[in-house]
C-alpha cells in the first residue's frame, strides 16, 4: 500500500481501468444488468480513483455512477477492483473509504451497489429491501449505505438510469 500513488482517474486512464476490470471480473461483466444503468452516462466527476505502483502499473480502481430511485438520487458504487497481485493489502477498502468520503463532500447522501454483503458490511452497507435493480439481479446482493442518517427510509422502487 505504501508505495502506491492514488489520484483521480483521468481520461487517459479509461482503457487501462477497463482492462483491469476485465481481468478481475468474470467474462461478460458488461452484460450484467447494473451496466444498463451506466450506458451513455458518464461516471460522477471527481469520484473515480486509480492506484498505481512505483512503476506506474495500475493496481486498483473505483468508479461511481449517478442513478435515480423514483425522485431520489443515489450513487451507484462500482466497479471497484484490485489487481490480484495487490489483493488483501487494504487497497480495496482504501478506495471505497476515499470514494465515500469524496461522495459525502460532494453532497451525496445515499449509496447503493450490487455485491457481496460479507465484504461490504464492513463499510456499513446492508441489504436494501424494496429497491429493485434491473432484472435479473439477486435482491440479496442489492446493498445500501446512508451518508446522512435515515435517507433510505421510504425509498423504494426500481433503480433507473440518470437522466439529468
Ligand atoms: C473485492 C476487492 C475489490 C477487494 O479488494 P482488496 O484490496 O483485496 O480488499 P481489502 O484488502 O481492502 O480487504 C481484504 C478483505 O476482504 C475480504 N474479501 C475480499 N473479497 C471478498 C468477498 N467477495 N466476500 C467477502 N470478503 C471478501 C478478504 O477476505 C479480506 O478479509 P480480511 O480483512 O478478513 O483478511 C478485490 O478482491 C477484487 O478486485 N476482487 C475482484 C473483483 C470484485 O469482486 N469486485 C467487487 C465487486 S462485488
């Protein structure tokens, strides 16, 4: 971790980050329903981060997208990935904490993701009931975090693509 440099993602990083995601996720990741929320929508400015080692090799990356649930706005966390040679060093946790801190600073109040509850509960994520990602998504993997207390209360329904 110490030798890694972490900075906001820049346009020149885009395809290298895509290659890291291809390496870290199962083939066909872009067929996942959560990607339909990202089609033709840019990630939230200022929240995407890249981590590079001393040789400049990409070690990890995180992006966030804006989404709607009815009239409510939320951040969709992910993809986040750490190169296999750096997994288990705390980098994934660092990228998530930094991204959430920056999201809060930008005024975002609620975050959701599709992922493994055993990993994300350490950041405070828990299952969101009644918030529906595009099918087919296992509802047990739809997790939420409030950056302001109580902001998920009464928020139900389908998650839709950002349209502002
Ligand atoms: C998930 C991922 C981003 C975590 O990054 P990382 O830098 O390895 O994570 P950290 O070092 O911060 O944390 C490691 C801890 O998370 C745990 N962990 C990692 N993935 C996990 C998972 N899917 N479920 C439960 N625990 C998990 C490790 O066992 C380790 O536990 P410990 O702290 O008790 O030893 C990384 O493993 C990765 O890129 N995986 C492949 C892509 C992926 O699955 N992304 C997440 C989408 S849901």
